[in-house]
C-alpha cells in the first residue's frame, strides 16, 4: 500500500508543476492586455501604461515572471488580485467552502439516487423502469444547465413559491460564518429558522448540479451491473439458491463498483465545471463566478491561482479514488 | 403565494427587530460584487453603487436624477476672477460613521478634504501606495496636472489652486473619486498596521454606514442616524443581494426577495411593464453609441462621403432590432439629458437614393470598407455584431461593400486607436460628470487623437469652440459655445451618431421616491417603502 501511495504521489507532483506552467502560459496566450482591459473606453497615457506595467512586473521577461511565480507558489504565495488587491489565497478560502458545500450535496444526491436506480434498471433489464430510467438519464445528460436551472426557478420559485430564487441564506439572517459551510454555520448561529433557510436555498442548485453526474452514475452502474450479472459466479450463486438481494446487493454490486467509482471520481471535474454555470445563475458565492470574472478582467494572478487550486482539488479527489480502488479490490494494490 | 411569503418574511423581520417599530429594509438586487469600497481606487459603476453613493459624500453633489451640481459637504464655494482659485466653505457638524475598530473623536473638517485629495495627488503621501492601488479616475480626469495645491485656509475653509482655468472642475469634484474619507480613520488604521481597511471597512459621512460584506453574496448597510441632511435616509437598512443573472434578478423581484433591480434583459421589459407586481422607471442614459470613421484616410477624409454614408444607415431599424426598444436615435454626440443639448440640429435623413447620388457626385465608386464590431455588450451598444450586420446591409444598398471585423476587447481598444486604422469603429461613451466637455473634448478634441478620439478628427473651428468653453465660467455662455460646436459636428460628420440607451429600473410598487440617475449610479438615500 505504501509503495502504491508513493507512486501516486510522485505523479501528483509532476502534474502539479505541469498545471502551474499551463495556467501561467494559457492566460498569456489569450489576446488582451490586463491594463488596457482595465482602462476600457477611457484609455490611458503611455507613461501611465508603463508605470502600471512596472507595478505588475510585466516589464520583466516572461521566463523571469514565471520563475518568480513558481518560487512564490512553492512558498505558498499565489500573488494578489489585480482587481481587488487581496491575496488570491484569501479569496479562494473565502469562496471555496460555498462551492464545496454545493458540490458535496450534489455528488451525495447523485450517488444516493444514481446507484440504486442503476441497480434496479439492470435487474429489470428491458422492462418499463429500465427504459424510462435510461431515457431520462439521456435527457438529463444532454440538458443545457442554464436552461434547466431557469426552468426550475420559474416553476418552483416563481409559480409555486416553494424555494427561494437564489442566494445561500435568507437576507433576514445575519450571523458570523466561521466554517464557511452554511449548513454548519446556520446551526452554530442558534438563530431559529436559519438552518431551514440554508436547506431551502440548497435544494434547487443541488438538483441542477447533480443532474449530469446522476445520469452518468446511473448509466454506468447499470452497465457495470449487467456485465457482472452475466458472470459465472453469479450463476453459481443463483444455483446455490441465494436470495436475489444477496446476489445483487453483495456479490454483484461490490464487483460492479470499480467502474462506478472511476466515474464518480471523474465527475468531480464535471461538477466543478458545472458549478461555474450553476453558481452564476443561483448567485451562489463560490469560486465559479470568481474565476469567470477573473478571465474577463485578465486578472492573471486569480486565473493562475484559481486554476492551480482547482486542479489540486481534482488531483486530490483522484488520489482518494485510487486509494478506494485499493480498498475495494485487493488485486489493484498488490499489482506491481 | 408571493404575497403570503412577503407576509411571512415581514413577520420574521419584525421578530428580529424585537419589539421596536417595524424596521424598514430595502433590498437591492445588484448585478455584481464591488471591487472594493474606496471609490478613488476603481472606475466601475458597480463599485460606486456600493461605496461612494451609500457610504460617502463629496464637496459638491449631483442632485439625484439630474446632472445639476449642488452643495454637499461644502455649503458654498467661489471662484477667483481668473478662474484659477476655488474656495470651499465646509459644512459644520458633519459626523463620520464609527465601526468596531474606530470611533471618530471629531467632526468633519478641512483635514479630511486635504487627505482625500493629497493621497491621490502626491506620490510621497503615506497613503499613495498603501492600498497597492492606482488612482485611475483621478489620473484619467487629468487632475494631477490640473490641481497645483490644496490648502487649508482654516478648519472649515479649503482652497484649491489650479494650473489653468477649467470650468468643469466643480462637476469633477462631485464625481465618485472625489469622495471625502476620514483622515482620522486613515491615521488610526495606519497606526494599527492595516491601511487596507480603508478599502475593506469604509468609514464616511454618507447616508448609510457599512455593516458587512460577503463577496458575491450580500452587502449590508445601516442608516446613519447622524446624517447631516434632515430626514434622510428614509429606510433603516439597505441590503445589496448580489445577483449576476438578469433573469434571476427578475424572478427575485417577482417573488418579493428584492425591491428594486438594475439592468433588466431588454427582452423582459415588455413583460415587466405588463406585470402588476412590478413598476418600471425609465430615462435616457448619459451615453452615446457611434460609428467613428477614420477621418485621416481617403475617401473618409471627405465630409461629404461621411455624410452620404450616414444617410444610408436605417437607425430606426437598429433601435428596433439591436436595442429592442430600449434605445433612442442619437443626432448629437451628447445625450438629451445633458445641458446644452442642441435640439435644433436636424438629423441626417435616411435616404439611400440621395446617399448613392452624393457618393457618385464625389467620384467614389466600388467603395469597400471595414466596420469594427465590439466583442462586448455595453448599454450604448447591446449587440455590436448585429448592428454591424444591419449597417453592412444598409451600405450594400448604396453599393458600398462592408467587411465586419472584431478583436478581443483589449485588442479592440488598443488597435482602434491607431491613426492609420483601416475601417470605421463601433464604440461609445458613458459620461462621467454630466459636463459636455466630458464628451466633446474627450471624444472629439485634437488632444485625444490617437487616443479616445477614434475618428482621429481634429477640426480647428470645433476645437476653438470647445477650448473656449473650458475657460468660461458663465453657464449661459458655455451653453452657447457647445450648441454651436454641435452644429459644426453635424456638418462635418466625423461619426454616425447611432443611439442613446434608455435605462430601465424595475421595482416593486411599494418602492417610493426612486429617481433614475442620468449619471448611471443607483442611489437610495431618498427611497422609502410604503407600508
């Protein structure tokens, strides 16, 4: 297990340096000078432009800029936003809990509904439930997120008035947020109704964000289950007269989980991408909106730092997924 | 359902307020997060809405809903004969806000005025680089060259000495970057080693004091009980619910989750006007969208060719298709809400036949040109690509072949500045201080060639008029000069003036006293909520 862990960790490090380089190069390849974008229609004099260039270090050769950035990153310094003048690190940590809370709720919902749905569909292959589920999964998978979100808002918030339109918390509640997780902070605040408000605000964005992973997980579970159910040992188990739930639930599902976990790990990337749209529509104060804004404003430190931190999160999740394989399937952890 | 929820939330509000009489909270669904709370560091309207309007005052103020300049923290002022010295008499008894880290020990005085300007002006001022920022607006309004010194005459009198007579100076002092900060707060924060607090936890003299901000979520303000203008502000709490998506803002307004919202989708305006739960206020914006020819390149150096092209553009079609009704045809380079707007000027008639003949008379045939379409949305041009396509079709009808080009926004701004630029550029301008100089000199003056003068147009008779208007302080005389300048502009046609946007502000019927501000800010000092 230790050898396995070390080999994964070294891959992690190589990827990290690669992402640093790509995020640094990428934003500089896109046309658009941050200083000119900032000045807008108003424009500025040549002297002023040069002064600002110096201030931001753009007068240095690109390689020097990259070296300064890399050494900064390795010392934990991601630089300061050009726009707000605050450290990138501080902004990320102020906003990331909101994204994490939403993503966790979405992935939990997707797993909790997707795996049972996939199992039931596989067991009832070709029957009505199977076909209905697979069609809705296809619809869910191909639906544009912003359209789906607006539709839900209009129906459930607008017409029915069941859920709030957007935001994370009713505006009437005002309390400190030590953890940044609204579900926890609202309980800590002790204000009655705050937790309910937090849950209400979570419902629609969670459904929207969970839609694609839910469809993917359900389809993957179904096909993995179908494959396992046709194995010899399942037939043997049936012949032994085991109860169907023992066969499906224990013998089949456990072996079908490997590809499903892969898919869950991969959906973390999809989730963070989906979070950008979902957060913008639901005015959710997470990192999605922050990163989109930074790209439009050519706020180099935020784009670089944000990409890097998101990449690290995805890499950590993948590392965890790899570890999980090992736990579920001993063959993987002993393979040389 | 909506009504029921409103009652429920009102109930909760009353509960939170305890036994006191119901507190009035105005909720504004704002369009984005401010960059910070020190207005002098930034240039965006979103930031000014959250900082300079609620939290701060200026020596002079724009009367809400107009471009008229009225006394603010200065009760009165006078200019010297030569127009080089302005003396301001400050209002007494004005209190600054307090917060957890600061309680003011004195009222507002001349030191605060001097601090607010000197930190932007003097490079060796301890606060000049303390926020890591640059004083973009102060710079772009040429204030460093203009102001020679800011002097304290006594505690309640300040004198500004200028390097040249500049009639728009008073209007400049009513702009957001000229907001007055507390010198005492700045010193206290510097001593505590946290000068950045000036930008993060603002202290001003304005109608609302800053309470809390959570990025991308909410900003909270409370009524300033000591506000110097009697009876203002009218609500007890002001909350900005940051909601970037326009459709979602509308949904929130309908659901009663906010009282007022800016920037509706043009496509939603008709539905809003039909909606009983929403009222829509409207006014022309202080902006202009235009097509600037490059007047240094043949055949566009010939005013008659430019005039002919202008006559080929079907502006009404542009208003209908591109603005979807939220715009109005522009005939002058300044908008109709601005003083000195010359309504006697006649717009070029839409007449493709006559245009074609004019081109032939000038010996221009088989003309092909480029039209530059901006890649971004602006109030003065919500869809430049579509606008360019309509013009392409219009010019096609008079035998002019058009190629549409576009670049990324930064590139666009940069390349369109070049003197030998190939093609006519779609662009626009939103006014800063309500002074005609801010349009006519900035966009069409000789000094602005190869900069914000995208027509590269330097026409001496026009230049003489706007230069003279800068030095005269008599408003009637300035009006006359600007009116004449607009006539010259129309004859010479360096631009096709396209449109002024119309600003719409949807709000709930219980909102009273909101005025659409021509300078673009969203101001809630006079707003109250009906029971």
